[in-house]
C-alpha cells in the first residue's frame, strides 16, 4: 500500500465509523499533512481517492465535505432459475427495447447507454474528425482481419491492468462487444450444445444462444458474489456443458463483482470439467474501486477463457469498437470474424487507440466512474424513499445499472403499460432470462445526469409500483407463478 | 429511347462497323447536330455516353477520337464443378488473402479493392469529418437496429434504378455486404442444408456456408450468361436445396451480367421449387452500361429474393456500410442482425446518405465505371500480348475483376510461389470453389490506375505462366487432375 493509500484508508475508516458524518467538513490539507507526516501532494492524492470513491466532494474555497451515502434497504434475493437447459425465447421483448429508433418520445430508464454528454469524450470526436480530414486512401481500405495494431497494442495495456498478460496478436478487434460475444460463442459450440449462463443474464448473449440453436442452462446467482459455484458444479456434473458465459465484473444487470477467490475457483472448475469460459468484461473498466478488478482471463492457464470487451459502455456504442482475446480458440474465432463482417472499420479503431495513448481514456474513466457511483447512491436514496417496502435493489460495484426486485408479484410488462401514459419505460426483467423469468424485476440506468425529469420519473415508477402492490394485495394471485 | 440515346446508338454502330477506326476523329459536334437535327446539348450528351462506354475520348481543342478496344482472344470455358453438395474447405487460402495487414511489400494483383484514390471520393471524407466535428451525442449512441432512415431512403432510390420498388422499412443496414450475406444465409437455412452457388463463386459466401455447417452445390456457370438454368433445374429436382446464392450482375469473379430473360427465368425456377434466392449485388452499380441492369429482386413477386449490397466496392470497404432487403425473411434477418453486431455504426451511414443525396455518388460512379472499363480493355490487351496461347480471359460488363484460365494445367499456387520473388501475388482460383477446383485459374483486379509497376507485373505474370506451360509440356501430367 502506498503512503497516499494509507492516508486515504485512514480517512475512509473515520467516515465509515461516523467520526465525520454527512455534510461534515474534513480536516484541511495542511492538518492532514501534519497528522500523517506526508507531503501536500500525497495528501491531495489521498483526498482525490476519496473523491473517486464518491465519499467526499470538494467545495470551492471551503474544503472537502462528506457526501450522503445510500445503501439499499434490501438486496434482491439469490436467483432461482430453472435447473435444466432451455431454449431461449423473449426475442420480441428484446426487439421492443433495441429495435426502437434513437429519437423517440419515451424517457427510457432501462437502456444500456453510457453518458454520451461527458465533456471528457470531446478528444475522441476531434480525433475522428482529424483522421477523416486527412483523407488517407489507406484509411478507406479494408483493415487486416485481426484489426489495427495501434489499437491492439493499447488493448494489451488495458488488459494488463486487469491482470492479463496478452500479446497484440492474442487480440482480435471486433465490431462492438456483441460481435466478440457472438464469435466467442460460435467458436466454442455447435448447434444443440448447452451453455451455462449467470442468471439474470445479458439479453444480447441469450439471443446469440437462440440464434445458434444452443440451450441456456441458467445458474442461481447471488446479487453480491455472482454465479453460485456450488450450483455450477452440480450442473457441470449433470449436463454436457460446452461453455460457461458470465459477466463476473460490474455485472449486467446485477452490478456485483465476483470476489477474486471465486473467480479463481470458477476458472479451476471450468478446467476440471474441460469447459470453455466466455467472459464478458464490457463494464469492467467502469469499476468504482482502484485498481480495477482482475478478469477471469487473468487466472487462465491454458487458453480456455475467451475474454470479450470493447468501448461501447466506456466511450460510445455508436463507434462499434470491441475486442476479443480468444485464447486457444483463435483459429475458429478468426474464421467466425471473417464470415461475420470481414475486417472491422479502421478509422474508429485508430481514433480509440489515439484516445487511450494520449491519456484521455484514463481521465474519462475516472470522471464517469465517479459520476456513476454518485448517481448510484442518489438513485438508491430515491428508490428507498419512493418504492414500497420489500423492494430489493442491487448495490453495484461499477457500471451504471440498478436491478430492482419488486414485491407482491408486480408484473413489469403491466408496469410498462401503465408508465406509457407518463412517457416512461423501464427494461423488464424477462429480457434477462431464457424463459421469461423475472417478470417482477426491472433494470434502471443511472449513467446520464440525474435531471429533475429523471428524479420525477423514478418517483412516478415507485408510486405506480406501490399502487400495483396495493391492487395485488386486494386480489391475491398464485405466488408460484413467479 | 431518348433522342440522345438514339444519336449515341447510331454513332456506336458506325464505330463497331469500323466506319471509324481506332484513332480516327469523329465528326464535330456541329456536324452531328446538323445530321441528326438535334440541339448541341443533345449531341454533347450522346458523345458523353460514348465516352462513358470507353469507345471514344475527348482531346482538348481537337475533338473526339475512337479508342482502342481489346476483347479477349479466348473466353474461359463453361465451368464444370462437382455435381453434388460438398463441404466447403479452402479457409487457409482465403485467410492467406484477407488476413494480411493493409501495408505489405507485395504487389497484390488479386484483391477486391476499388480505386480509393479517386478524387470523386473527397466529399465523403469531408462529410465524415464534418459529422464528427459537430460532436452530437446522438451520433455516439446506438443507432436503431434497422439502420438510419436517411440512408435507407437513399438506398430505396438506388434500388429503384435497378427495377426494385422498396419501402425504407424493407431495407436493413448492415456492417458491410459480408454481414448482409451472412444474415441472409442464416435467415434462410439451418445447419446441414444445401445451398446452390454459381461457380466460380465469391469466397466470402462460400466461407459463410462453411461456418454455418451448410453444403455448397456448385452449378456450371457460363462466363457470359451466368449460372446454367438447365443444370440448376436438374439440381433442384435432385437435391433438397434451401437457397440459391448468386451474383448475377457484374459477377465476381467472372464479370458477366445475366441477361434479363435469364434473370426472370431464375426467379421463376426458384418460385417453382420454393427456394429462397440470396442475390449479391455489391458490384451492380459498377455496370459499364446505362441504365444499370435489373436485379433478380426486381422480378421477385413473393419476397423470396434477399438482395444484399453495400458501398464497399463503389466507395470504401473501410467504412463497412452494407444493406440487405430481406423480403419475407425480415423477422429472422432482424434477429440475425441483432446477434451479429447489434445496430451498425451511425456516422458512416449518415455520411454515405449525404454523399448520395448531394449527387456525389452518381458522379463518382460515372467516373470510376468509365475508368474500370478503360482499364479492362488495356489489361485485356496486355494479357492477349503477354500470356501464352490458350489463356482464357473473361470480358466483364462491370466491376473491376478479370478471371483468367491458364492453359496446360498451370497451378496458380505454384505460380504465386514463383511470383513471390518478384513481390507479386495473384488470387488463386481455388478460393472460388468449395472444394479447391480452379487451380489453373486466377483473378486480377483492374481498379487502380494502371501504373508502369502494374503493367510490368502483368507482363511478369504472363512470362512466368509461359515458362510454366513450357515446363509442363516437357513433363506431361494427368490432365484429369484439373
């Protein structure tokens, strides 16, 4: 632990033990320097860590103040999906969410879109404009199938921060993370095979399984620690599983990060049963803690982990820049990449590579992670205040998604119908299950600035849910249906 | 036929009947006006048509002169592929061609790359730079899954020129034509199914069949009129075919355009046997004649034709902008699009839409088509002069590819090995077959300016082939092997 981390840890402990309460002013920089016998720059760095963790905020000419914190009144329960491989359905619901045009009159609370108005994104579009303006015919040409070396080199550096030692030739650039996932799944399976998934699970992956005639075996998942290794082991003993697809870091939709020991155990389990792991790390760089958590891939000793990531959640989904480290499945992955879209567009790759190389990426991540963490706390505060008792809320360790579990058998499709009058829409939980479970759950995005419109919308959703709970209480239904 | 078309047709007939020979000056504008009793602008338009057709050229202050024409001494033979469905191989050879980085020391004669130095492309990169510079957060967001309306509207206008009446909602924007083909094939087949292809056939499509566990049934194909309808009918009677995949206009690699009557008959045949048609029209807008040829889709009455196209061969492959009109397979195509890459990148779509809307696309097509036709004639002249007797050469009606059939059992992989010393590389014919036929054939690109380096390279290839033919004659091999 470096000196400034020690100072930050000491101050954090005092805040967590209520020596300084919400709204209190922390001791001045000078006082901290004296107390801990450190330089001003070390003390500043310690304060910056606490700011990053959304524990304090600087107020101009006044000092540093303790921010309000909110933790959920109640977490969602451990999920209990079906214990057998299932065909995936739910495409109509997914299309309903992703098929919509970009501009529509509804306030979409459930999308997977990061804050695209962050000022730290400006150098990216500037770089794109500059690259196009130079009009180099080479930029208009096919890139090499594996992707631009400049970007692969930067990806290798990012991967090192999550504990992976990769060579640029181990990385395949893709057209967004969706293509990386699609390639990884097709490279490790054949139609009819069984793929294990965490549950709830990202709908994009579930739909890839559907499109390739694969069966999904959903495993009980803890909202704090991720996929149940015990249930997974039983499943691997019982079923002929070909691949395990999980999002172990800043999970979508639950927000948890699996503890390192469980990550290591998961990789060991996959090795014991000789199963591939498809790791979705698209939100991993948005972890609130520092350094960012390790990937499963960092525990991989024999190339069985296919690490999928990209820049849609950190920078811009419209760029469609993703990447895949396919491990020992490289040859099949290259073939799948070729038949899917050929080489990916070149200029966006070069622009992202420059953006990272010049330090803009790190700066941007620092800003938006802090913002997303602040928003999480505010949003949880609103939900605690406005939703009926018994509402479970996730407590994300990164990213910009909250998962809500509603009490009293409230149906989120019915909820969406009622919200339509208020021009509000949430992402219903059924999208995140192979067979349409989680009708009483929903996902909410907390990336964009929390305007009055958003705060009113959350209050409106909470009030509508409360009304529905009361109605349900008046007309009881068979709870088993959920 | 308009008045200027009548004048152009009359003049063309005189050139073709040698009333004016190579190098002769045509009558002046004024004389043509007098003779045909037309306005100056009509006469000018007629001359422009003849220029477009590479029959004449304007020389400043001198008038219009008849250009040299070259037709192949010998066309390639009708292909005779295997008469049964086969698994596709040849991936290693394809990877060898497409896996290479953009900058490498070899002179690549066999690529599928258009002329990217055409000055008429400039407004496109200018538009891209402008769009990025405006830094609209909406541009950074996911587009709608079906693609930007602005581009779909322009695509509908282009499709009208090929005889198709489409609605913007009939069009799905894709990440390049490769994704359109991939989606179309996956939307119409299941693993194990049989797909008919013309032969030789685009390697990208053959590899899609391989990746999806489909079998290719290659049909004899005429180098002037395309796939044999007679052989196709027999095949449809004999095998349970699910889809027919052809490139009937400006075929890659043979260059032919199927006559309209045969196109209509092909669609009727598919209807009789209830089979889907996947039409690759990626080179269709590069037809040398005016108006451009009709698509199979224009003869489609019940939505069984899936029309695949894009802007990789007309504008820039690096943009990755393609499109698909999936007919009655729209729902499955949308699902396949979603799982493949999600929505496609937005800004390239908007830039292409603007480029078309402002007339730049039409202007660019006119220039490059004329250039490609002139290059075809020069290239054929060189090949007639430098390659040994018995070399068959295609006579393309559009696009920028020549297909050569070498005499005496020359093996193009051995040829490439010899050419490596000269830093030259051709695309071997084996890529264009499911099972590695056409070892004695090769594809040559005539898009880029015909520099001295290119002309020397062609002479070098011809001389190397001649040497190999002489060696083969000295050590006869079993001709049946080919």
